[in-house]
C-alpha cells in the first residue's frame, strides 16, 4: 500500500472509531436517562439519545461495509 492509500485508510479508520465511540456514548446516555439519573426531562432525553444511537449504528454499519470493500480491493 502506498503512502496516499495508507493515509486514506487511517482517515477511514479514525472516522469509524469516532462514530462507534459516539454510538456507545449516546447509548450510555440514554440508559442513564431512562434509569432516572438525569433529574429533568429524563424520558425525552433518553428517547432522543436512543434515536440518535440507532441512527449512528445504521450509518456505522453502511460505512463499515463500504470501507471494508475498499480495503479488500487494495493490493
């Protein structure tokens, strides 16, 4: 793999890592909201966080598959 493709791979990996970390953070935040740790507006915050986590998981899955196909096509 040449230097340009290696840099592109690093950027794709960082992107996926950040998305995965945000997904885990939103999932934990929604769990805390539903348990009642957040005193005000816990149910709406939990629902919004859960919907965001679901949306991020769907985006992560499609981006992961696309990046995996790109990586397998490389020399």
